[in-house]
C-alpha cells in the first residue's frame, strides 16, 4: 500500500461513482465507531425508531436489511471502476501484461489484508476467509479476466456462477451438510471445513460466497462499460435501471415463492440478484442526479471518505477498533460525566466524535494530496 500524490476533483471524474463509493465507506466507518450498535440500545430499543436502526445490522438469516447491501455495494463499485481504471492505464502506455500483473498483486494484498484483519480480531494468528477483502480478492480476478469479453458473455458467465452455486447447495450429498438453507449445515459450511478446518458457528458466514458474489463485481464492470460507452446519458440510465429492476424483482420473486430464500450469509442466488438490483438502481439514480442533473455540491463530505477507501476501512478496523475508539472515549466520557450524562448519550457522543475525527483524517489526507493505492 503506497501513498501517491493526487489532484483535486476534475471535471472528467464520474462523481456519481465517487459518491457511491464514499457513501458506502462512510457507513462502514460509522459501523467501526459502534454507532449502529448504540442506536439499537435503550432508550431507543422498544420504540418506533428501533426497526429503522435495525436496518443498519445484518439480518440474522432469511431476509434482507439495508446493511446486507453494503458488501454487495462495495464489490459492485470496485467492478464499476475497473473499466475506467483499465482504460486510463492503457492510455498512459501500460501493457496488458503489466496491468494483469498489478491486478494479481493487488488481489494477493487484499487477501493478506483480509486474513490479517481476522488475526487482529482474534488477537492470534488464524486462517479465516470471511472478510470482505478476502472475498474481493477473488471476485476482482474473476471479473477482470471476463472484462475483455462482450457484455452478454460476462452476464452469461455471472449467471453460470449463480447456477453452479445453487446446484452445489441443493444437491450436495454429504450428511450433516446437505441442508441447503440451514445455518452451519450446508455446502458452504462444508467448504469452510475444507478451506479453513472450521466453520463460523452460529453466525453462518461462509467463504465460498466469493463465487456467487463475483456476479456483483462482474455486473459492476458491465455497468462501468455502459457508462463509458458512446450512448447518451438517458440511454445509459435506461439500460442500467432496466437491468436493475429486472434482477431485483427476480431476486424477490425467488424468495416470495419459496424457491430460494434471500440469505445474505450464504449469498443465495436470490440474495445476489436482489442486492445486485439495488446496486444498479443506486448507481443509475446517482448518475442521473449527480452527473446528469449536476446536483452535486452536497456530496463533498462523502467524496473525501471515498478517496482513501481501503486505508480508512483498515484504519477503522485495526487502530480504530482496537485503540483509537477507546482512547477518544476516555475524553468524551470524562467530560460528559461532569454533567451527569446518561450512558447512552456518552456512547452516542463518543461514536459521533470518533466518526468526525476519522472523517477529518480523510480530509487531511485529501488536503495533502495523499491517496493510498494498492
């Protein structure tokens, strides 16, 4: 991860993509401050506000909450950026082999960061592949090697990944792991035993998710290629919106008809379709609102966070979660204690203070034109 000098936002940037990335990272950074945990505790717990703030937590199993969309958004955004990045590097003279070598190196680093985060969580050396960065290291490779083909080929390939995964879950014969949609007793859990010698008991996450969720990155690539095409802005919006509506409805239909339940923790095909549909619709709306209508002055705070996405994600999950958060709370709690403030207010104030300080860190890096790239 090397810091590189950057420039101010230029007129040729796709600001909708910058906003989408920045909004997603801002929400993830907020999670690292424990803000979403604070907002489901008393005095909010049991009130009409609790269901709203529950949307910022993963669904326990069968269902879809807003927070279940964040990882798909993250993977989708990376895909959207890939054709732009590839074209930029080709324009400056980089060979295809040089770009491919960089992509492979980048994916190895992402895998290392993902495993490293689990070591930090556990406070010991472990081999665990459930982190989004570990997943992304595989989906980027799949999407990159498909990117050279036409849109229809990429879409067919992504559909194939969903079908293969669906069949593996439904027809896996080994006793104890042959219940496709039962937590800890499915094909994904068996694969975890093969890959890591363990499962994620009670939580249900599986590492093999990278196969179906590669569709998110592939669809992001296709959406990016549509945005790069010579089509008019309205034509681009219609294509992306139409595709988003179709796969969104298909995903929900599979769940409503009990064919395949929407389960984020094992990335069922219905989940990938529904979440992918939402990603396409958010991109289309952002592109229309920000790049077409030019209503974009308000997006600057999100752009700042999106300028250093991997850095701030790693920071909030390592230094932030394991030291900085508690350090800041020493001062916020200490000051509010003088006024006899409740525990809820102290925790809320600490989380918001940490979020503000981490945003200021991103702003400082932006002002110094320091952008971390891998």
